[in-house]
C-alpha cells in the first residue's frame, strides 16, 4: 500500500466551496481501481486546514489518479481557493 497525505490551507471564505469540490473528487476517486481509501479531514481548531489521506494499491495507482478527469477538474477549481500552496507527503506502509 502507498499513502499520500495532501496538506491544504484554504482561504477562510472559501472553506465550504473547497469542501464541496473535494467531496466530489473523493467520491469519484473511490471508483478508481487503484484507490483503497480517500479520506478528507478538517482541523477542528482551524476549519481552513485540511488533510487528504489517499491510500493506493501502488505508486503507479497514485500516478494514474493524477491523470483522471475528476482530479484535473478538482485541481483547477480549488487552486484559487487556497491560502497557500498545497503540499503532499508520501508514505510506504510498514504495518498492516
């Protein structure tokens, strides 16, 4: 399993728009054969702070995700909603 944590800081006035666009992307992502999970987390103390936790069957599946229509639509829609550039951290699974 291959995990990606995407950290996103959203402009406060765009939080609800970001959530709507991200849920659309997450729902479509779950239909991809290489995706195991796609979690959308919102910081309780800072509602403009999000982490997307994406669990893939392989690194190749992560790359395939970035070539899907729904990802490209999401990327373009949320770009101007961000307070700062998003970044991601990649992890390999040790257990389970």
